[in-house]
C-alpha cells in the first residue's frame, strides 16, 4: 500500500503544481496584456494637430482604477470607459496647447447622463472660446449626443442620418399589478407625507402630486438644454420647440434647412472639408491624433505644483449599500475610509466629494455624513454633484461647506421608506409551499417574507422610519442653515432639478467638477496644489480576483437583458440594503 499512497499523493501534488503554474502563466498574460494596453509612453504632438474625440463608449465620472473591471474576457483585451475626470483634464491641456488647432467630435452614441453631458459640453465650450475650432460628425445624433454636438462650430450629419430631437420623458415603472398577479403583497412602511417614493408598489400610475413634481424637474432640465441648443445654433426657443414637437430633425434635409446641422456629408469627406474650412496654413498638413493618445502628451504649461498642498477628490458613485462597497457602489467601508484618509493626511488641505448616486441605505448614508462632519471641522469640504445626487446621495453631502451641481442634476428626494414583501400567498398558491414555525419569543419571526407583518411589527418599523426621516431633515437643516420645518416642507421625497434646487437653497452654485475643485482651493486658500483621487486602487491580484468573479455573469446577463440590464443592477444593489431606504423612487434616464 505504501507505494500506492506515495504515487497517489505525488500525482495530486503534481496536478496542483501544474494548475498553479497554468494559473500564474494565465495571470501573467492578463497583467502584461493590460499593462501594454494601459501604459503608454509619452507621445509627441506635431504642429497643426486636430484631436479626434470619438464618443463611442460610456462616459463615467471617474475612469476605473481597476484595469480588470472592464476587461473583455471573450476577446482578451481591455474595454474601458472614458473617465470625465481625464477628459476635463486633457481638454484643458489641449486648450493651452499651441500645436492643437481644433477637435473633431465623432459621435456614435449618447453619453450616459444629462449632468455629465453638460459638464463635458461646458468644457468643450471653454476649449472653443480660446479661438480653436470644433467640428462634430455623426451618422445619427441621439438627443443627448446632439445636445453635446450643438456646441461645435460646425455640425455635420450623414446624408441618410437623422437628429433625434424629441424632448424629454420620464417613463416610470409601476409594480402593483405584477405583484398582485404573483400574490405578493408589498408591505409599505413610510413617513406619512412621503408619497411618491413608494408609488411603484402601491399604484399603477403616477399620483397627481408625483406627476406635477416629475413634470417640474423634467421641464426645467429641458428648458436648460433647449436654451443652450437654441443659443448655439442661433435659433429661437419657439422655433426649436416647433422643430422638436414636429420631429422635423428626423429627416436629414429638414434638419439642414432648420439650421440644426450645417452640412450633410459622408465620413470620407470630413478631413478634406476640415482642411478647406479651418486650415489657414495651406502649406502644412493637418495631423490627426486620437484623444486617448493625447492623454499621454506632455502638458504645454509647466506648472509649479507644491506637492505638500493637495486637494482630495473622493468619488462616491452608485447605489448606497450596506456592504463594504466597490467602484460601482457606495459602501460602509470604501467611502468612509477614503474620507478618513483624506482627513488625516496633513498634505490634504481640502476635500471634494463627487457624488453620482440615487441613494440607498440610510444607515450607510449616515456613516458617511458623520465622516464629512468630522472632516469639515478640520478642512473645507465641497460637494460636486453629477447626473444624480438624490435621497441618500444628497444625505451624504448635505453638510458640505459648499454644494456645486449642474442645472441638469437630479437631486433632493429627502425621504425614507421601507418595503418588506409578503410572499406567503405566492409560496402557498403558486408554488405549493407551506411553512410552520417554532419560536422562542413573540417577534422571533420579525421581517420574514413568507408571512405578513403583525400590526406591532409595522409600528416598530414605522417608528424607525420616522426617526431616520427626522434625522435626515435635521442634518439637511443644519448643513444648509435652514429651518427644519422648511426642509420638511421641501422634502417629503420630492425630486428637484439642479435649477430648482438652487432656488430653494439645496445647492449653492452651478459648476462642474473642476469648478468645485477651484472652490475648494479658494476655501483652503491654496494655489499650485496637486489633485489626488480616492478611493485608491486595490492590489492587482485582489482586483483580478474580484473582477473575474463577476465579469462573466454580468456580461452574459447584459447580453441577454440588453437595455434592461440596468434594472437588474438596481435590484441587485437594493438587495444589499438591510434597513430603511433613502433612495429615489425609481431610476431616471433621459433618452
């Protein structure tokens, strides 16, 4: 027997070592592939250069620090998003670069949100104000894409293309009838006046109050967008409304005659037309450079940066959850730790909290609020809002020294609710499952989904909901220097656009992320500072394992669900919340 066990364990050990070697080779290949793709040498910018800015991917607040997060495992190559942070930095760099003559926007898709789109549009407008040109070209311009493109000196369209100028719509999903068909009762516990937050579970359409508030913020955002398009294209607002109401821009010739576009051209004609229209030096060839390559170009302005003076930009992105959090969620560990690290670093003189979140866990929101409260006692804290900073997303930033947002930002939604499904009839009638119980105490069965709550249990939850709401209101009142009664009257779960939020005092000023950084520097009374970003990247092996675990499942689900994949992510993140919820009543996407 001894020889048998000797050879058996030798085989097992040999197999283990073989798999370990294969894994290390595979891991080394992945790391080297990503390293080659993401680490590029400094590039030389030639005279008479035009930047090609292809909007062919999502634009998010911050480019991922995890090179594995967006890795395409089927094609074995990175597939990254644009980070708004890197785009703003490089557009500013190009604005002052004498070798850059202009930008060619090649648009094939729309950016994600209206807030980020406006921030990018403002950065392009500032670039153009330096005397350099911008030309935009698209086969089709989705509405958000056209809003961005309208800042250009010339907007060109494919002869068979169109401009999808149609106005804004919020298409809310209501679950009441579906739950009834499934014999599932949504047990709703809410603060008495907070109506709209739970409407998807109890109604089959918007209440009049919710319809009015939704129209209000949608209309103010549209008016902001329309006024900017009209000004850029030298069209009256009345005429733009006529074009929009009649869908005239769907026809390329009508889009041209309506002055929404300047030329109908094929893609192969673009470079020649740019040379004829904008190249004043006819003896010099235009050199084209992709903006992603320009990221590695040297800054033409030699800045005297004092590395002992820093501004920390902390990115709080995604749902607020009761887990530790990651680059796509705001958790109990990742954001609080980042704030503490910035607070305890003597080199960090001010903090900018960049928020793009519909909210979520009230408990996690309060943990982060506390970290901001401790930090602003030592150094200035400025909040910068992206597409959305609502409910828990507003909670975490309401006590900042200053709040900066876009007119297109969705914010407010000061309200708290809880929804506990009672699936007893679903289990009994649909699945044939029954349950029996043995318990040691009266409420040992508290909050189970296979039975209804007792009236006492509902009362306990309601008291907790009202306590959390009261705390939320008092935090906003103290942070914004407003009376609690005023905040309560403006709260009640109501959603506001950035335009109206400024009028009622929920934000201080309009501006983008860079403007928020400038405000933080002014409050800290520093110049020539270095910007550092948090949360910091994890160790490569940790990033690899976390990304590998989720990448294949999410990729398959995204392929199967298509545009509805975002609803799956919302459900997945809501399942990570254990207590009262401070969140938008539904996800808001403007097409």
